[in-house]
């Protein structure tokens, strides 16, 4: 059974990635604390990057759900 994306008990969130290096790049780019890399067994996104806290990607500039002032 796959682990949940966000684990409230542990306060950790998982983001899928192609490999360990992608996890490192994600951590550096978004200034997130990488705590683990877990193998998924998938053929394309082979790992889950596990980060401390509820890490979310910033909204896209093109996100049409944003409110205008």
C-alpha cells in the first residue's frame, strides 16, 4: 500500500521524482528540508522525495484560479 502524500502524524510530505538527484534539486530550489528518499517501484517516477512539513509548490503565474486585486 502506498504511503500518503502528506502524513499529519509525522508532518512529512512526499513528492514523486525520477531519481535521488531530482530530490536534491527540489530541496535546494524550494528551500525544503529533505529527510528521506523512498523507492516507489515505478518505472518512470522511481522515488518519493520525503520533505519535512507540508511542502507545496508555489502557484504558477498562469494559474487562472488566482484572485485579482
